[in-house]
């Protein structure tokens, strides 16, 4: 009887509190309406606003004012605390009060020797991690002497043919002390094997190296194009890496699930989140299908996002992505380990926002994007250089880009507290909006049978194309302004001091490759490649066999061609 009375009293108190909250919300809403009808309208009648409708970079309508009623009903539950589910406010309890993000500069050009000099220069300037750019032939599994490589060797990244190149690339760089990110996808297993082999030659065991391989083939089919094999064997190679690294290379991030290139292709912020997380779901499903437990591999997954100019939208995007991934891993996949729920991500400032006109303006753009990434809680950051719309960056330009990160870290004050924009009515409303739209995209992809069928049917590509087209229409109509491109333009003299790659690089690289092939044990190489080919026709994990071939100085092209013979090549689905 007594218990029943207590329950009734408690229910009464709860109803009373709820009633008070509703009453307060109504009062606030009434005040807002009064302000809108009087002060706001009076002001806009006298001084009309600049635009008929304000939107974010991604076409989301921006209201003139956000206030406390814009916060979700379950606001505190959705926000949480830093380092705790759902990780909206960050994955570490202290964030940058403990240590700063890893400062990387994406770099690589010409030969391994030239790139090694740039890496050592950057490390000497205070960079805390390496990010390797590979040339186009390496990215699609061709050696420098292949006809397909003609005119492309060393142009957009460093040329890597064999382990000998990799040894030069990391000469005098201690791989047990430096974290390395490698932008490589279709031949990711080969380049990871080379990195492991270089570490071994330095006396560093596999369990001591740390870094990331991009290894995200799905976004290649969607937006970037450096694929080799069809989806099924590509997914097999990826899950082989998951399995191998879980046991042998525990500090390595086995994939960087990349929204960056999706955004560069013209997607909105919500599409970047939705399509990237849908890719993550596809990889998780493939790994589980291959016999792995979610908690065995999920902690080694990482993400890669873009940082665009609309700062508040970008901050909201990162927060929404963290929350959404945590919920999906917990509710859809039943992950138990806290690390499995954490969305850890690298950020790169947006190459597509850089203008070839008035290149110094790009320093300001990159600064805004740096602020967005840091306010959004990134774990790692690359800042683009001012002249990258024209050519590979010079040393001076790279140094300014790195100093941008360092000034934000040490001088801006935004790293002194955790998630400083939390509670902003605008940022929280945008976070909820992006999460909702991303969930809708994921639901649509689920209904199509998953990400691979969605790609094959052209759904994802079409959505991105529509967004890109809409943005360009607004740009051409001067409805959207880009300073120095369609407003505040001026005549400029031709740019000097740009970094150009000499055509002799290809000749030098071919000569070095021929030297390596003449000095290696070619019979051993043939044997390792034959063993790999046989295994590729079966179900064995290919990583140990690729590592054996790499140690024998088999080339990227030779290993990729063996797998091409077994798997064939992917033919793009053309969306009209």
C-alpha cells in the first residue's frame, strides 16, 4: 500500500515537471513569435536582407535565428559527454587538452628520394605524422615501365615499383616513432606489405608500427576511379587485411572509409555522411560474412572526411557522423567494445574549394576549414597548400599550410575546452538535421540491397551528380559567390615558382626498376607469384603471400597483374 502511494506521488511529480517544461517552451515560443513579428519584421522591412533565402553550402535552409526550442526533446541523451556513448562531443574525455591532433601533410612526388627529402623537411618543421601520396600508376597497379604509365610517373605522387623504392622513401625515418597514412586503395595490400617489410629491415616488428591505409574501394567506384578488380574480389582483399592486421598489426588502421572524395565529387554534407557510413556498413557486413567478430575488427576502422568552407555545417557534420556510427555499431552490429563504437577520423581541407585565381586567398579558406575540423573534433588533419589548384605545392606553400594548423593549435584558444560549440542552438539543430538526412540515405541504400547494389544501379553516383550540378548552376548564376572566381576578380600575371616534375623522372624510375629486377632472385619471384595466384583462386588469406612476394622484390605491377589474371578488371557503370 505504501509503495503504491509513493509511485502515485512520483508520477504526479513527473507530470508536474513535464507540464512546467511545456509551459516554459510555450512562453519562449511566444516571446520568439513576438520578436519575429515586431523587431525582426520591422528591421527587414526597413533594411531588406541580402538574400531571399539563406542556405548552407549543402542547400539546407538557414533560419534567421535559432533558440532553445530548436533543441531536440532528448537533447541531453543525444549529446552525452566527451569519451562516452554516443560520442557526439568527441571520442576522448580530454580531447585536445590532452594532446593535439596528428598534424599530417599529404605529400609525395617524383622519385622516392625526392619525397623522402620532403618528408624529412616536414618532420623537421614540426609535422607529427606522414601522409603518402602515390602517383597514378602505383594507385592502379602499374609499374613505371608499363605503357599505361606513360607520362604519369611521379606526377601526382611518388612512384613506387618495388620494396627498394619503399626503403628509400622511409630512409632515416623511424617507423616505430612516426605514424604513416597511405592513400592507396586497389593495391593497398601490396603497399601495406612493403611498409611492414621496410619496418622489419629497420628492426621494427609489425606490432610496433602505426598508421592507416585508405583501402576504401567502394568510394573508388562512386567518385574517384582508381579501382582495379570487381567488387567481390576487392572486398575479399579488404577483409583479408582486416583479419591479418587484427592478429599481426594491432596498431594499424586497416581502412580509412572516405567521404572526402564523395564530397570533392560534389555531394552535400549529409550525402558525405550517409554514403560514407553506408560504405562502412558494407565493409562491416563483409568482414562478418568472412567469419570475423565485429569487436575483432571494428576498433581498427577509421574514417576520412572533407572540411569545406561552411564552418558550422562542417562542425555539425562531424558530430552527426560520430553519433550515427556509434548507434549503428551498437544497435545494428551488436558491438560491445567501446572502441568499436568510436568513429575516429582524419580530415583534409577541401581541394575543390581552392581557386587558381588569387591563390593567396586559399590560405584564408584553409584556415576556416582547419577551424571547422578542430572544432568538430578531428583526430588527424592535412591542410592543403595555397598553390595546389595550379601544381604540386612548393616547400614554402607546404610550410604555410602546416603553420596554419600550428597557429590554430597553439594560439587560437579553441583547443582549451572540449567541443566548444556544443549547446549552440544553430549547431545542434544542424547536427540533428544532417543525422536525419544521412539516416534517410542509409535507409534507401538498405532498401536497394546494400552499397554495392546501390553503386551498380547508379543510385549513389546520380545523387552526387544532382548536388554537384545544382551547386554549379548557382555558381554560374552568381547566386553563390566564390571570391576571386565570380566576384572581386582581377587580372593576374602568370604564376612563377611552381613545382614541376621533370620528364626525366620516368626514365630514372624505369632504369632503377630494371636494376632491381636484374639483381633480385627472379626464380624466387616467379615462385612467390605462382603461389599467390594459386591462393587467389582459393579462400586463403592473401596477405602473408603478398608479403612474401614483396620481400622477394616482386613489383606492384607484377603482383597486381597476377590478381588481374584471376579476378579480371572492373568496368565502370556509366550513369546517364
